[in-house]
C-alpha cells in the first residue's frame, strides 16, 4: 500500500532533504506533492529521477493526503498544519510550534516510539529540536542502564540550522574577509565568520536563549521529566553538522567502558572511541550526509560521583531534522 505524501516547505534546506531521504529509504509513496509559498510556485524540486512542480501551500486542498511532512517555519505551520489534520492527514511537523503542546507527541523513534499512539487527538506529531534529537539518542542507553539525574551540555551548532540565508552569510563573510572587506552581520547578531556566537534564538527573561530552553523542556518531555538539564548553545562557522559536549550525572555507577558498550550496542549510534588511541573522535565535517549520531571521547568525570562525559556529533539536516521526520512517518505506518 502506498501513501499520498505532501511536503510543506519543499524548497527549503530541510524540505529538499526530506525529498532525498524519502527516496533513499524507499518510503511507500504513491503520490508526492511539493508545497511552498506563492513565490516558489512553478519551481521544481527533485524526487529521485523525477522533478515535481511546487504548488501553493496557501491554496492547497489537503483532502486525500495521508501524511504531511511539514517544515515551512513555525508561524506558517501553526496556520496550515491544523487545516491539514482536519482534512484527515497526519502531520509530522519539524517546526518548534507544536512541540510542547500536551496533546502533541514529541518523538525520536529510537527513544520514545510508544508516544506515537498519542497523535490521534490532534492529528499532529512534533519533530524535536535538532540539538535535542542527537542528545537524547545518546542519552537513552545511559538512562536505561543507570538513571540520569542531571545533564550539562554545550553545543557547537552549524549555520545550516538557521537556513540557506545563514549559510550564504557565512560564505560571503568568509570570502569578504580574505578580500579585506568588513563583514556585515544580517542573519546573526554578530559576525559569524571566524567567530563563535553564544546565542541561538532569542534571549528569555531568565537569561537562557530559546534554543537552550528547548533542550531543557524537550529532553524532559521525550526522555524523563525528572532529568535536570543545563544547556549552553553556541553558533559556530561550520556549514552542516552539530556537535555537543555532554556531561551526565547518573544515579547508579557506570564506568566509561560500560558506557562505551552501551553506545556500541544501541541502534542509531556509531561509537568511535578506541581506548588509549589518539584522534579516535569525529567532527562535524566527517559525518555530513550520515544518518547516525556519532559518539566519541567517552570518559569518566572524576569531579562528580557517577559522572560520564562524551562528545556527540550528527548531521543536523538529516538526523536533526529530515531523517527523524521520515523515521516518524515509518513508525506511523508500521503502527497502523
């Protein structure tokens, strides 16, 4: 049985990656619709060997659509996702808008697949924040084995998380510096080329940025509400891929060797961490286009009882966005 699938935001970074991954994973699509804003109507996007003309999201009739994979921006999704759900589609939304709605499940298939059953109230399933997804995948085997009490995470996030215009800004600033031009920030509050910016999204009243807040509340919703999370999120001049240094405090004792074994055996994680070997770790540049969450530099934290540190990287456009969305769709159809 095949499905009629609509991609909302099909011309964006994530939308194009959704199309690639649907084709790569042989998702059972009988009919595929590409949707975007009116300014993109008539453009074509690629799906395998086919080119599909983009239609206007604002005027589209969702009747007969089975699944909508939505990544058009929060405000747009807030308007059109309920319309699609009311027409009978199940919406898997990649924006931040619905994530903390009580009746909308927030899903990472390797972590909380059982939550899929809760989508029937609204017809909407939320895809978590990119930095949250890769972290909770890595945390899951540790939590199952030894109960996580507290997580302290520092992220090093690529500009693709802000969209194509941000990638262009990094490219143009870098090129301009080599030509003795003064960089002009536009997408970001400060120069991103050759720099690190300790702000992702807006600042909140307590001093956290919204990206940091997302990591706190989403981890609790997906994994365990009792876990305490302290997040610091930094934008760095990398085009694709997010990295995180994660410190975990556990209730029960767990050695670094045991943690490595847990990571090694967990589906969705690739462990690159040979003991006492130099350079056995991975960076963002090396994992672009890969599906797994990569874990390395696993070691015990001697400053706290039952502490584990590790380095974690993933492709934010794939596992951090499009891949996880498609995996949710696969989970959905397998649960029917």
